[in-house]
């Protein structure tokens, strides 16, 4: 068997895993979720889900990844195959290829937006806010006047809306700016360069450079935001923004009625979804990165270190930039509306508008989007690795060739997102919302009930400097599956009762042609992956895998 790559250092591994987890969700999605779901009250379900689901799943995925890696498998089809002697096990592992690859299709395009907005901000090509705002106008009127040009700018940049190259808002095809399309290719080229260099010389090196820069940029922006003061008449102070996020609001309005946050199912779904999103759980990427560990490398302490770094980015840094800045400019009531308008409205419309009004604002806006780019870039690399590991481990394809195959599929999938209206929102729903809890449920049942909970508990503690309290064993075996079933059932119920598959710029009709094109693309890709798994385990190397599974058993 060909010797698999290994991480060169523990710090490189921790930073790479943190780069996998830290993404746009830390700086955009998290503050929006907190502001929309009761502020400080939201943190109770958030930390409950973190303790009972997030940490147990993180350790299980690390343990599973190392177990599969030392047996020559860096992706979930192979890992499931050696952990469960069933013909269907490897096919269940398709989720660990499908989810990260589909996320890569659209997330890399969104990453190119952040790079484009960073360059446009630095060059002074973004819209500007009038320096003299009418103090007699209400905060809502000021918000509308200030944000409308930036909202139109974003929609024009990506080809949304009626102002985009003369297209109507209901047309099927989009026509993004040429600049936006070129930068997508730049992001693909950067990913290709990093991925082709391998695990230690590519992914780990990127993490050692990008992650410290990300932390520095975040701290600089936090300091600048917290020293803004009251920016405009009608606005408040950044401290008021921190209070708005962290002060518990036990009752919030939901669907036209007042609900108690801790008894609101939608709040709990939001908290659990944020844990999945922020830790990259149930996506196959953590297992893949962990597969490059050595047999006695510590997964317990290293996994906890990675989780801690991510939570610091999210809870401390992520909550101290976008929402406090918006409150300083627009006030609390208008900021709540901005947060409820969605992730992209907060990050790509509100933040550049605020920075354009202050001294050296173009420079600060460039830093903001550069921060988002580093967060997104390290995540795209992580999402690409499971498919590469599958091609390398199961087909013995050299890494350079594997990267070429991935990029070919990647470009096809991304072009659907770039040019077909609503396509990326559909992909985000199926791979980023519905897929991870389903994948996590499958792997928890497989690991804790089929493979054996006690066996995995001992496997996780091989070489461990930290021994987890026994509480987490029982949480993983009994509590986490119940939570996952509830989450998945809640998401299905929302879908059945009319929740749209959209998290983006505009609502989308459920039966639009763009939606069906996206679904067809997803179905075709899933069939391709299932066929590749069949070929991998029933072709030239099938006997070798069967013997490996028998040995593992």
C-alpha cells in the first residue's frame, strides 16, 4: 500500500482544522442568528447543543478519521467500509463526498465575492454614503437611503435583480460582472495551487499563513468597531450593540406572535444548525483531515484545541464586529431588521456602507472583506480534500491528476451556481442545511451502535493526553442521536410546511426552472459518486478492500 501523507506538525494540524471550521458563518451567520433569536437567550440552546452534540461529534469524527486513515482510507466510503461489514456501508459514505463537494461548488464562488469586494474597496470603487445625513429623518429612513446603493451593487455584481445587464428579475439566467467571473477563476487557481502541493506543503502551509493573518485582521477590526462611538444621529454606540447581542431577550416575535425563546423549536433548530455550520460537522472534511494523523497522535486534545479556536473566532470576535458596527450606525431596531434580512445583507451591504462613512473607511472595508476571504479560502480547501482523498486512496490516482479531475467537476458545478438563478441557494439547502445532520446521524449510529461505542471510546483515547469525562460517552451514545433525529425531523417538517430552499439574495419560487436545474445537477452528481464508489470497491482493488475490512473487523 502506498504511504499516505501526514501532517508535518501539531500546530499545522490545529490551524488547518481551524481553517476548515472558521468560515463566513463565524463572522456573518453567527451574529445574525444571535440578533434574530433572542440575543443572550440564544446562547443557552447554542451551548447546550455545543456540549451535547458539537463536542461529541467532533471527537467521534476525529477518531473515525484516524481509524480509517491508518487503514488507507481518507474518505467516508472507505471508513464506513472498514467499520461495518455490510454491502451498503460504503454507499452510505457517499454523503461524505457529496456534501463537501457540493458546498465547494457554490462556496468557492462566494469566496470570490469577498476577494472582489476587498479589491474594489481598496481601489475606491464601491458606492459611497452621503457624508451629510438628515438628522431629522428616522433611523429606518436613513437605513433605506444608505443601504439601497450597496444592495443594488451586490445584486448587479452577481447578476441578480433587474439592473443586471438589462435582465429582468425573473429571468432564468444571470449575467454577473466580468470582474466577478474572472475572480472566480482566480479563486479556483489558488485552490488548485494549494491542493496540488499536498497536505503538508499545501494545506498546512496555507493554514500557517492564513489563520494568523485572519486572527490579526479580526482583532484590528474589533478594536476599530468598538472605538467608533456614535457614528450618526439616531445611531447608538458599539457597546449598545454588544448589549443588544448578549442581553437575554426571553420573548421574541415569531410569525406574528410572541414566543418564549427556550420553548421555541425554531430557535433550537437555529442553534443546532449554527453548531453544524461553524464546526463543519457532518460534512466529511474533519474525518478526511484526521485521516492524515499517525496511529498514536492525540485526537482528544487536538480536537478540543481546534474547537476552542473556532469558538473564540465566533463567540468573541464574530459577535464584536458586524452587529456592534450596525448598531453604532443605524440603531438597534434597524439593526434587528438588517440581521433578519440574512447573512449576505449584513456582510456585503451593511458593513461596506458603514465603513464608507468613517475615516479610512475604504481601507477598513478592504480589511473586512480580506478577513472574509481568508476564512472562506481555508474552508474551500478543506471541502475539496475528501474527494481528492477518495480518488487517491481508492483508485490510486496521483494527486496532481486527482486535483485535475476535481477541478473539472468543480467548474461544471460552479457554473450552474454562477449563471442559473437560485441554483446556489438550492445547493446550499441540500448540502449545507439538510445534509450535515443526516450525515451525522448515520455516522453516530454506525460508530456508537454498530462498530461499538466502547471500542470507539478506546480508539479515541489512544495516545491521548486528555481523557474525556465519561459523560461524553453517554452523550454520544444516547443523547446526540436523539438530538440529531429531532433536528432532521424539524428540517423536514419545515420543508413540508413551505420553508423555501433559500438563504441568499432573493426568495425563489419552489417550481422555478432554475430550482429544477440545480436539483438535476445534484442528482446527476450523486449518481456519479455512487457509480465511482461501486467501481472503487468492486473493481481492481476490491479484493484488497475486502481483506482490509476483514482485518479491521
